[in-house]
């Protein structure tokens, strides 16, 4: 249950705030794995042809037509992310991040009209969690190469007054780069020492989520056709803090002692989308469903800052300087892709069900609008380059979700599997998420529990630079999520 992300795009989102928005930002906020209730999680999210679960309001809103009684439910989740990081051939470091969150809270008002063809109608309002961004990792080891070469490359051809405020400008102010000839060719303490090996390390912490508030309406027509619609209002928060350090403990680079570069990024956003769905009861046992999600239009705000500390030896004396960037802020829009979902289920009478969902999403359809509040020509040029990169790097992917539930009186046992297709054109692997669960269903109260697990591998680059050594880190990530839902039939 692993996948190796050969492309570094997915993990470069917070590589440097100077580069602003990246293709990996578009992927992060498009790559969803709805959690919702413990019941839905227990069957791998495969509820699209069944309904009567609040999670379906974010997947197939026709599910609201499956409610015969009004319900209120609340779901909590404990997420644990274990990351083992290896810098090239250096020993592995291991970090654990955990988070408690509300994966679902909602209420459905169901009514059964006494006359007419509609057997039930329902209105639902609440929140479903669509993605978690929590992760923490640390790597350390001795390699060649230095981030200072990146700073010098960014400064190439510019005067000191033209340097950016977040990387090259800080490097010049602290003495990490300097222009002795005043010709725009910046020198460093590492010239002539390119093959020397010294310590690199970094601590990276990320938190955040994508939550969707749903407002849904639907009904059951003649107990044969369920129809529904949802207005989805996503709320996004992503926060990253990274501390990168280089240190020459063995004094292999005579003029260099130590470097520390810190980056902080906070992304907030909200938007809107629409979902339409239908479920048809072919007979007493077999059901099929279909849903379509419009693209989501997100209004985003990035806030970011950096700091740099550089220590070196000059004339036999150790010197150290530090510099702090201003607080940066940028507003823009992001449109994430549309989705189409087909579903089927076999109902085993009072013994349970087996169900499956097939979802298609074209990740290459994501698009940035960086000129929403800007007439800057450079922003428009970068916008076109970025959208072209998304189109060339990503593709459409198929996600498969299958699961089942066994019923014995009041008890329920569940299992599920998700196979999520890779969004990268250069990668044909899938991510697997397995889940198990159970529950107790009474006339007035129900309690459900579930556990989800998946593992994956990714390649991470702390910084990017052309024609020079970079640090290549392999992260092995194990995610375990425990969920509990308590609900009341009103």
C-alpha cells in the first residue's frame, strides 16, 4: 500500500514563499478524500448508491432522499501521521504528528408527505471534512551542496536594490552572498568547495484542513428514484513552518560556520460549488447512483515570511548576521476540477449491503487566477506559466471505492477499500486506503466506530536549484485515523 511520487511537485508547495503559488498548491486543494461519518469511513466511502448517511451530501446528494426520520449526528476523529525521512543514504529520522478534529457535524430534517408521489423530502445542513494536511518530519545528514547556491542564482544579474525581500535579499544582507565586482555575479563562501560534505537538517511542520459546509435538499419519488442537490461551501486552512539548517562542524569549508533559514506560510480560502445526484432503485436489491460536482471556485489568501541567519569566519574572527523579511500577503483565485461519480449497490435484505463508487476527476483542469486583484504584467505571465505547468504535469484519474456492511440485529460490521489513482502523468500507481468499522443502531440513538489506514512514499526536495546538488529526501508516511460518530433520530 505505497506509492512513490517521482515528481517533486506534490511536496514543493512550501519550498520557498518567493515562488508564490505552485502547481502543487492546485493539486493539494483538488486532491480530496472525504471523511465525514464513521459509517461512511468504515465502508471506504462507498455510499453513493445507498444514501441515508450525512457524508453523501458531499458525494451524492441524492442520499438525503434515503432519510425517513430526522437525524442529528456528530463525528470526531483522531489522526496520527508517522513519517520516516531519509536524506540520501543518511540514517532515517522519524516524527509523529497527531490531531483531533471534527470530521462531521450535521442535521437532516426529513418529512413524509401524506399525499402525492414524494414519499419523503429532506433538508440537510452541516459540515464534512474533505482533507487533512497534518504532517511533521525531520531529516538530518551529511551531503554536498548548499542552499546558498540557490540564493546566488536568484540574485544573478540584479543589483542589491533589486533583490527580493524573502530569499536573495536576506542572503545579501547577512553576507551569505556578495558581489565583489559589482557585476551582478554573486560570490559565496562555497566557491571552490562544491564537493565538500557537511551537515544539513530540517524540521517541517504542516497543519490544516479542507472542510465543506453543505446545504442540501432532496427527496424520494415513489420509492424508486432519489434526487438531491447540494450547495457546497469549502473552508480551507493550510499552515506550514519549516526550519532548514546547514552546519560545517568539521570545518571543511574554511569561511563557513552555520546557516539557518526559516519559512512560514499560511493559506486561507473559501469558495462555492454545486452538486447534483440521483439514485435509482432498480429492484428490491439492486441500486445505481450518479452524481456530478461542478468546479469549485476558491478565493485564496497567502500570508508568508522568512528569516535567515548566517555565520562565517573572516580574518580569523567569527561573525554572524540575521535578517527578517516583511510580512507578505497575496490574494488570488483557484478553480479546482469538476468530478463525476457512478455508483452501484446490492442490498442484502436485512443482512447488509455491498456497494461501490467510481469517481473521475481531471486534475489538469485546475486553474489559477493571479490577476484577480492585480494588473501586474509579471503576475499574468507567471499565471500562464503556472497553468501550463498544471496542464503538462497532471491528468485525469479514476478513484474506486468499495465496501460492505453486515447486519446482525442491532450490530453492524463494516470494511472498505479505496484505490485512488495518481494525478501525475508520469506515475501509474494508486494509493490504497483500507478501513474497518462497526456500530450499534437503535431506534433513537446510534454509535459508529471506524479506523482508516494508508501508507505512501514521496520524494521531497528542501529547495530547488539548477545545475547544482540538491538534497533528496524520501519520506515514508503512515496515516492512521480513528473515527467515532454518535447520532440521534429525532
